[in-house]
């Protein structure tokens, strides 16, 4: 029953979410701006997860480095969340907080995406790169 209710809620929320994304350029109310900022973060987070999986696949034969990747990513997520909490502390309790948190998380996630893209595009023989070149 809980699964059904969750699925129904998601289906009902989808048109609102799609509508919000279409109107992000002219968003005038805080709720829409919050949804738009969250959608931007979700897009960046999805890209980050795709790149993470690619890196993980390249490290399949190197358990020690893969373990370091996993720990680094866990620590990075903790840092991202703490940093965004700190950056948005001045607006605590306000309706703008969800937007500010999502914008912070999006910005830090985009930076991490750039790092991951760099790891995936290292030149062969680059000893400062922890990820081997694609075969």
C-alpha cells in the first residue's frame, strides 16, 4: 500500500515538476525558484553519478584505488553538505533556503564533475592521475 501511495504521489508531482522546469527562466515565486534550483542540482548530480560509475569501471582491477575513490567520494559528499549548510546559515529559516542550498550543492557538484572529467581524460603516463586511460 505504501508503495502504491508513493508511486501515485510521484505521478501527480511530475506535471508540476515539468511545468516548473519549463518556466525557470521567468520564475517569479519562491516555490518555483526553489524547484528550478533543485532541478539544476539533480541534473548535475546525475552527471556526477554517471562519471563516478565510469571511473569505478576503470578501477575494477585496482581494488586499493577503488577503495580510495569510494572513501574520497563519501568524504566529498560530507564536505559538500557541510559547506552548503555553512554558506546558507545566514538565511536560516527563510523560504529562500532550499534554493540557496540547491544552488550551492549544484555549484560544488559541477566542480566535482569537472574533476571527474579530468580523471577520465588523463593522458597515458600521467602519474598524477589516479584513473587509468580507457582501453
